[in-house]
C-alpha cells in the first residue's frame, strides 16, 4: 500500500490514498413522487480531486451525494468507487471507508473530542495505541492541541472548532473518499472563509477524492477542482473546472446561476503571477502596492479604489516585479470574461 | 429472613399496662426507648425487606419498559397500545389492584402479587421517559452515526441509549420514589416491608412511635434513593453538564 502524500501519517491509515469515483447514469425516483430526484447523472471524478455538486434547492445535490455511500438507495445506474460497484458492498462496511461530514456536523455530544475522532478507527478494530496516535495526529493536523482539546466535550467548543473536529473525524481512518454536505454552511462568513482555506491546505496534503455539496457558487468556485452544476429535478447542467464554467456557461441556467459577475469571479481564480505585468521600465514604483500572490480580482478592486493609479506588484521579498495598470487588467477581463468574444484567448489562466 | 420477624413487634398494651414505660403507655408522640428496643427486631428487617421489594420491582419494570420503549422507537405503532395499557395500570388505585391480583389463582397473598402490582406502576413512567429520551436524540447525530458505518444496534447501544440516559434515569427516579411509597401498601398482600409496622401501629390504636418511625424511614429511603440516583446520573453522563 504505497503512501505518497500523507507525510504526517505513520502507518496508521487503513486504506490506500484516494480512489476514483464514477457515477454512471444514476437515477433516483421516490415512490410517491412524480418527478425523479436525480435523472441519469453521470460524473467521473479522478482520484484526489475535489468535485463540488452545486445547484439551487431541489436540484438533488445532497441526494446525489448520499447515493454514493448508500445512505439513499439508487433506483438505477451504478456508482463505482475505485472501479468497484458500491452496490456490491455491505453498506455499513462501505460507509466506514468513506469520510462523511454534514452541515450540522453530528458530533456525538456524549463523547469527548478524542472519542469522536476515534469512532471509525474503533469500528474498524484498530488497536488502542494506533487509535490514540491517529487522534493526536489528526488534532495536530487541524491545528489543535491534543492535550487541551482532546478531552473536551463538543458542547465546550465553538462552532468553528466543532466543524474542524467533524472534518478530522471524517479523515480518521484515512478514507479514499470524503463526502461533505455543506460542511461550512452554518458558520459565520469570516470563520467559513478561514475553514475553507484550511481545508484547501489540508486537502493539498492529504489528497482525498472529495465530493463537496454546496448551494453557494462562490464556495464551489473556491473549493472545486471540478464543479457539477445541477438544475431542478436532478439534471446535470454542466460539469467542468471552475474556469470553464465561468468562461463558457453551457446555457442560460448556468450563466444565471454563476451570476452576472462571472467575469469578475473568473479573475478571482488567477493571481497576478498569471498575468504578464507591465515592465517597470521608466515608471517609478508607486506607494500603492500589491502582492504578486493577490488575485487579479482583488488587484482590480484595489486599482479602482485608488482611482486607476497603477499598482506596484511586489514579490515575497518586497522586490518590485512589475506594474499592474487598469488597461492591463481590463484586458485580462475582456479576454476571459465574455464568452461571446472568445477566440482562443480564453485559455490563458 | 423471608418471613417477618417471628413473634411480631412488641406492641404496647395501653389498657393492660404490660409495658413498664410511661411514654409508651401514654402513647406519646415519640418514645426513643421503643425505637431502640425494636430497631433490630422490627424496623431494620422491615427496611431491608422494603429495599428488596423496591429494587426487584424497579429492576423488572426497567427491563420491561426499556425493551418496550426501544421497540416503540423502532416501530412507532407500538407506542399507542403500550401507552394505553400502562396508563390503565397506572391509574388503578393501588388498594384495588392488590385486592384484584390476590384473587387471581396462583397469586394470593404473596410476594409475587406485591411485585406484579408494584412493577405495573413503574411501566408508564419509565416507558414514556425512555421513549422521549430516544426520540430526542438529534437527527444529525443519528445521521452521522449511520454515515460512519454504525449498524442499527450499534447506533442504539453506543449513541441513542447513552444520549437518552438523562431522561431514562429521570424515569427511574420517579418510578423508584413511587414504588417506595406504594410498597408500604403492598404489605397488605405480602407481610413484608415498612408497611408492616405501619399497619400494626394503626391496628393498635394508632401507636404513634411505631407509625412515625416506619413512616420516617420510608420517606428517608425515598430521599436517599433519589439522591443516589442523581449521583449515578452525574457519574454516567459527565457530558450533560459540559457547556
């Protein structure tokens, strides 16, 4: 069982890294409802990628996610995890291999944080030492002190802390797949943004295959390697990387769902490092500075706020690497933002 | 031990003056001498019997009502018939129930009759509390348990019942105090428990010292049991005070 990415883990995991996931013509009909909840949904999610299911309420995104670990039985089609049909698996055993995070978190109030995190490893029959090591490792991974937080009860934690513990609990057995249903939905915007960033940096280390459900297109753009947009009645409207969805919406529904500001959202995906900056020759670096790692969107905002004065772009060492002008960033916007005018210019990133 | 102290209590004879103690002859409010003379032979055995009666009744009632509550939790239709039957049992006046039961063939004047009646009074309380406790387990906790790979019985034993514990123990507390009180009446059919000295005091021109001693013991037993059960609950559910 080769383990490449998970550096802090020393042999306590029970599953191989990440598994690919494939939904094949998956449909779900409820007996008492005329309209199906999901119609012939097909998605291929490569191992180690985050796929965000996004759509308005009634689009069946949560249903689709719950079909994967068989919390809901599918009506037709098949779901393959690592090439193997989940329908051939015992549901409880299958679920122990799939991390599960829900919006309300569902921590066990009668168990300490450490006991909560140890849930699935204990179900899998790990030895006590191995469980304890794993719990400490995960608490450290999410930036919490095992000595301090481990013995607490969920009621003694803040909402943000509880949500982190929920993610840690889902990661406990190092599952090849994580299902996350609006995991940051019930959290204030500032904490949510921080948790999103934390999860992305965590994901960069653990490289799970993740199915992430949200109704928030901005969250989808931020979190997803790929985004699947579902429309009412569980039909797939578009599936692709965020860039593609923003540049080239498949239809009016998608265009409306991603918002009229999709051009700006797209700028949010690139940093100034992706832009050919104006050489500073002749122009003196101004006082209005911006980091090379800032998003093009934030740089544009700063530019506009400064009345259009060119921004001095600096790298980590505070050395000037170029200038960002209104004209330059406007050009980037025009290239990618309006798909009616795209002629191959849209593939700059 | 099973049969009430041979020879019975020393009952003062107010008219005949067989007792050499003025306090008892005059049937004053409380005679400590009588208490010290009769503790070992009358009160202590009665108290022990009372505890045994109560523990047996609450234990059987606990097992029966918890089982019924778990079934009703899984299959909702079970709740109504159980509630109807246990409510009827609960509302029958205790004297009447003892009287009816001892007329049933095989029951008669026995410990069985006493226990069956006492158990029947615990069922409604403990059934309703346990069922409420199970139902109040948050949906998301149940969902998370299922999503992590708990089977139905694992969810019940490791999540639902532990989380229902405060409600379950609250039911046990009420049932215990109820049984301690009713068990005094049970001595009508089963010559055991603190009801025996109470009845003997009443039948002996209301001998105050004996009546008060036994009554106070019953109340003290109820209070002590309740306090112990509260401690048990704190011990078992440390999380319920965490916040």
